[in-house]
């Protein structure tokens, strides 16, 4: 059975608060923070993008795996904010990490689900014997139209996972995917900012897919919510994962270690993966984890994982997720700086 050999996270140090964005648009910050369950979000610096985030997260994952990068046979970078429309992010990542050139590389995109889909792909390649290790990445510098509700949560960050069969720290016991053509959120070719369907993004989109994927993988394995030590759900805001966890029968104590969204916002393809990396930083041997992602368009991947005795051994080989979220060099910026960095002023 394939599993996680190493994992790593990265979140930019810049932040902008909900209060600052609300001040610009004349809105009530307390109402927004209460409604979204988010107080601030991460912002990429001038020289940061999906590629640099992917490289930093992957460095940490490889350090925890303690493997030769040359043994990685596949690298897949999931994002909806690849810096190039025509040119892969993955080849830059591979060269930066000293992997290849005999390596399978591809960029993937399925809204916020792309990162977990890469885990799915790497699992298959490892289990088939085609590769020794695969590197699955989910990272984004997400976009939001000025003044849109998304602007309060669209953030930057990512996580990476080395998948293999040797020295597994987290066994992937089973996986299941559920998808439909549900257009709750999309961005057409040439458009700068995405379009979302407001309340439609809830019940028929996020909740339907997350619940269906989670229930099915639990039923397949004759497991119940109380059989898990941790659960992780995609975090478009701070309210949806809490609500879906309760709907499925999970308790807050199982979810709370994954809720990174409260302090850094929605990192899109990195969202559920950063939640997972945060949980793995705290996990003990022989603990069971459920993670279900969500990507608009729409679909969810659900995984059942179990930690091994190696989890505590690899935790301190690289910076932990909280060291980025609560970074000592964290810097808050005003809206004008945010607009400049994110290039929101167009000619």
C-alpha cells in the first residue's frame, strides 16, 4: 500500500486583515469575520507565485522523507494560478529541486481539488511499480475581484507530499472520488478574475460533494466518524468545514487542528493539504485521519489515512505548518500595498 513518506508546507509571510479590506469598501468587519470565520489572509510577495510556493513546500517534504530527489519519478503541481498559461510550472519545480530529467511532470487543475488529485495519481503510479516515489503538490496565489466577497478569503500557500511504499509515515488505506458538472465557480480563458454563483456554491456544490465522497469512503471501509482521531475538509471559509463536519457526525476536537483557514484564508489547491500538514505535525502513531477535498466544477477526493511509528520521527525534519502561519517575521500590509503587489490596477 502506498503512503506519505514526507510532507511539507509553505505560506507567505505577508498578511492583510479583514478589517483593512472592509475599511476600504465601507463594510462592517465584525459581521464579515463572524460570517466567514476568517480574520486575515496570506498574501504572496512580489517575487512569490505558485512555483516558488511549490518549491518551498516540496523542499520540506523531501527533507522529511530523507530521500534522494533523483529517486522521485513523477512531479505533479496542482493549481488554478499557474504563472504561465502556456509553459508548465512543474519543469521549473523539478529543476529547482534537482529532480530528473527522467521524470514524469505535469500541471493539473481542478479548482481547489487539484492537489489531492495529484496524491491520487502518485498513489497509482507507486502501487503499479512504475515509479519509486511521486511528489504531489497543491499550491495557489488565488485571485479575487476587488470588492468581491472572495477578496476577504482568497489567499496564498501550498503543501507537498512525497508518496511511496518505503518508510511510510502515513498509510493511505483507501481513496474515493465523487464528481459532477456543477458550475458553482469558474474563470473563462482570458478573464482575470473568477465568477462564483453566490449561495449556489453551498448546498448543491460544496456540501453535496464533500458529504457524498466522505460517506461513501466510510461505508466502503465500514467506518464511522468516531473511528477517527482527525478530520480535514476543504476550507473555502471558516464556517463550511465546521458545518459539514457536524453534518457528517464529527466532533470539533477532531477538526480543530486542521482549521488553518482562520489565520491565512483559503489557499485553494493548498487548502485541504495545508490542513492535512497541520494535522500531521501534531499526530501520534496509530492515529486515523480522514481528509476530503473539494474543487468547484465540481468534485471531491476523500482519503482514509493511518499514521505509523515513523510519523513522530519525521515531524521535526522540516519547519512545521504553524511556523509559517504564525511566523515571527509576519508582516501586515495596507490595502494599497495589497493592490500593488497583486497587480489589481489594470490599464
